[in-house]
């Protein structure tokens, strides 16, 4: 880890501890301390959780929450499995893969109803759809399950993986470059640098994991009241953030000074326009919801891909008990 990254992580954790009044060692003023391990650096894709900190929604539920930032090498599933964090962010496919590897995890709500993961190509690229990827190289995170799904579904026999750099520098320099992205992030930087681009959402192929927040099965069984309060406050934060991101984005700009106000506005608008957080229902009634049929579909896809080689108890991978009634 670089010195700059280590400084960012420590600074972020310290600021959030102050913002939420959190102590990791004991209750403070009657508040129960818990931590949330994120899957990336502070960003609007986590905005609802930061909103709940800023607006005091966690405190209203008797919680003192520390948000611990992640990064490209963090393993949120493992952090929760070993009890280093009580909650974490991830995706439903990774959570089930973790369970198959002996990590006793359980999703308690959806952060995003649909995954904003995509591939990005230049506007003039001959790649118009996923079947066109044959004969091309794609910069991705090694071992990505969604890529295995694409290879199988579209019978991609001549496609090369190259390691993702988590930057758009190569994309800007090379008109033939193709890379893994979030549609809520990288297109902003590409277009800002003058590169015209198109995106292909992975979810459009039928491989559509939830983005979720989860806990360990042991913590859920021991502290269902804490889990219920954390879910309520977090969903309240997301509802508030998608209506007005101003307060949370002000905190995010302090925690991650590399983000500009323009970038944060782009991401927030992309989340809203794509209905990634709320789903198709414009009323927002789908916020946080999980559909058992989608879990069953994803589980079968993972089995077919060989990502899960022995059965797991799918009913224990998620719970609906803390979600608002629809």
C-alpha cells in the first residue's frame, strides 16, 4: 500500500469516527458502535451511508458507525467473516462464492438493485455488442466472474484478458482500448479528457447481481436488533441522498479530495438516471429490496460456471426480515 493511500484510509476513518461519534471499544453515550467496510474509496456510490452519518440517522437508531474505506485490494467478505467489521459492501455473486468457500455471510439489504458494471469502448470501436469482443483484449480485474459468464454465453474463443489499471489513461491514449468500468464513474473521466466512448452494461446480458450490504450469520443471530437499526438508518440515508446529495457530498469531498464537485454530480445523476439504487419503481418502494427469484437465478449461473462447486443453503445467503414491507 502506498503512503498516500495509507494516509487517505487513516484520515477517512478518523474523520468518520468523529462525524459519527464512534468508539470501537465501548458504547459511547448509549450508542452501539459498529463498522461498515466499503468496497472502494469514499465516493457517491456509497452516498447513502455517508448521508446517514452526516444527518445523524445512525445516531437516531442508537448506533455509532465508523465507515472504513476499501480499495482495489480490500476483501470485505473476509473482514466480516472474521469479525473485523460488522457490516460490509459487496455483490450478491461474490457473497455466494464466499459462502461456498466457508465464509458465513448474509445479505441484509440491497445497496443497488442493478450492477453499474460495464465495459467501455471508444465510440468508433467495431465492438457494438458483447459477441463482438472476439479478437480483442479487455482490461479487467483478474478472475472476474462476470467475464467468465460473457465468455460462456457469447462463446468468446478469441478474447484476451489484461489486468485492469483502475485508470482511464490507457483508454485515452489508445483508440482500440477496452476496459471494465462502472458507468457511474469512468465515462466522466474519459469524456473530460476528450475521448468519446460507449458503454455496454453487463446486467443487460442477464448476469445481474445485486450490490448489497451484509453481515456475518453469527452477528445477525446474536444482534438482530442492531442489524434492524443499521438497515433502517442506511435505507433512510439512501432515500435522503437520492433526493439531495449536498450534505453527504460535502463530507465526501473532504474524505476524498481527488473527487471534484463535477464528478460527484455526474455520478449522482448516473445513479439516479439508471435507477441503480431505487430500481424501476419511481416511487422508491424498491429501495433495499431483494427478490428470491433473482438470487436463485444468480446461484444457478454460478453453479453453471463452476464458481460454486458444492451446494450452499441459498436461503441463508440473504434475509428479507429487515426490509420495508411492499
